[in-house]
């Protein structure tokens, strides 16, 4: 790399949307701070890059919910750096209160405001990845690229992604944003939303044609800027990656990522202790009180009064009743689970109360939720998403449904294929 080091490189994370596909988890919470494996989603990205030596992150926030969620969670980054023992510490900054009209505009605003003259890394607020960023920067430099886009082979539906057509030298000759049909996609290499931008992008953003785009309210990387750079002949390159990458855009993808990470993250990144040396069952907590709770769970597991299958992460200060069964799931801090409960391939966020004999499968239950389940009138939640601070009455059944925050579901309710806003 040229005469700057990784600690000079700035990361900009545009977080401006309303995350409609992940609703109702994102009604009152920025997508970037939705909890995954007992941590805010964006923490994985910051940690991945901070461990490699990057020190400065700028949140390109737009809108009250995004700003409040991020600032209240991370402040200036002192707590984050202390928790992960990162020295010298990471600095977190925020977009000034300027409304951006797209993710590229957010990057433009922050490059100007923070007077950035080094290469910029752009990452998205809802991605989880493993990537050797130094290699990508060297690739970018060696080719004299204006922009490098990290690409990933994708076997499934391509209609939600940008798709790149690359030449033998990795230069991108064509880019199709969200192709409607498979045959419209020029390849199976999708845009991960991880970009390296050369300092010259600052001048390009000020060009007459980009300013015209801006006046028309169009400043999105995938739809506007990438096709513009390619058509104008700027060197735009694709860097194919083979490592982990997830776009946590929908509740289904959220659960896919949860299960994959539970099965594959190294122990020190899961951040809990195994309660059985041969199994991926982790319980978190380092204080004397939380260690005491872990020992109770460990004892019940060994005695067989609770059954745990597959990879499972349980947070700090959790209480689990007898005859409960948990499989491929994540239970967040301060959650109380009654007896006879079944939880399969689900995420139970923090400070929830799950009553006796509740049945939860393939679902996400957000924070501070109460399932008033009883042995005689159990609550069932299947293929559903329950947002924050919801109370679900005894005997209720919620299947293929979404429940928005602060709702009270009356006892005995049957919600099938329902969105309760």
C-alpha cells in the first residue's frame, strides 16, 4: 500500500433507511442496532475492522431512530474499545444533521464534512462479514481503481442485489441493480455493499453530472453511482470474496445468520463459556452473580432436567425452568423461561418472560416481551416476529405473523398470516 496505513483509512457506514424488510424489529430501533447473538448487529462489522487496525468509523445516520439508536448504544466508542480491549481506542463519529438522499450522498456529505483525503471504506449497517481488508486495499491500489466493489458468489435469488459482470482482470464492465429475472443478471457475483473509494471520488462527487443526479434526488451507489462510473470509463473493479458474508435484510436471513454464526464462530467471538466441553452450548457472564446463574443451567443440563440440542447461546442472568427443550437458538440476557417450554431455531432477545409450556419455532421475539403461557393454555409462536414490549395472553396462537411494538394480544387470540401494526 502507498504512504498511508490502515489507521489512516476511514470507514463510512451509511444508515439512513427505514429497514422496511426487517419490520417490525426496526420500528423503534435502527437496523444496525437490532440485537444478534446478544450484541448490536453493527458491532460485528466495527470489531472485524477494528481488530485489523482501523480506528475511525463514521455513522452516516439519517433520521431520529437511526441516530438515537446508534448514539445511545455507542457514544464516541470508548465503551466499545474497553470491552474488546482495543488500544489505541476506536473513534466513532456521526453525520451532521444533514438529510442525505441515498447511501452515496451520505458518503459525499461525510467526506466533505470530515475533510477526508485518504481512501474510504464503505460498509453497510446490516451486513456481517469476515474479510482481510488490507488485501482488498492492496488489490485496489495495484489496479489504480477509482472504486473497488467486494463481490460474493450467490446461488439463490439475485433480484434483491446488484450483480456485476467482470473481465479477466477483474474490471467490472457491466453492473445490473436488482435484475428482475435470472436471465437479466450478467453473472452470479453480487454486490456485498463493501466498497473502497479512492480520494478522487471527492472530485467526481462535485462534477456537473453528479450534481444533476443529486438535484433529481438520485444518489444511490447501486442504482446511480456505480453505473455512472462504469459508463464514464472510470476504473471500477470487483474483488470476489470467499469468506462469511450475510445481508441481514429480512427476518428469515436474520435467523439464517444466527444459526450459521452459532455453528461457526470461534468460542472467543461467541463470548460465553461452554457448559459441556464437546458441545457448542455457551452461557455468557463474568460477574459472580451471572456465573452463579450459569452453574445452575449447567447443573440442570447435566442432570437432564433441561435438554439442549445443536448450537445454542444463552446470555447473562437467564433462568430456565425444568423440562424445557432448546434447539439451535439464542436466548439473550435477563430472560426468564418457564418450565416445559420448547424453543426451536429461534431468537429470544433480552429481558423476556416466556411462560410455562410455550412453544416457539422459527421466530424472532424482540426485547421485553411477555408470553403469558400456562400448562393448560400454552402460547404458540411459529414462523413469526414479535416486536419489543408486547404482551401475549394465555392460549394465544401466532403463526406466520408480525406483531408491532407495545401491543397487547388478548388471551386465546389466533393470529394466522396477520400483520398487527
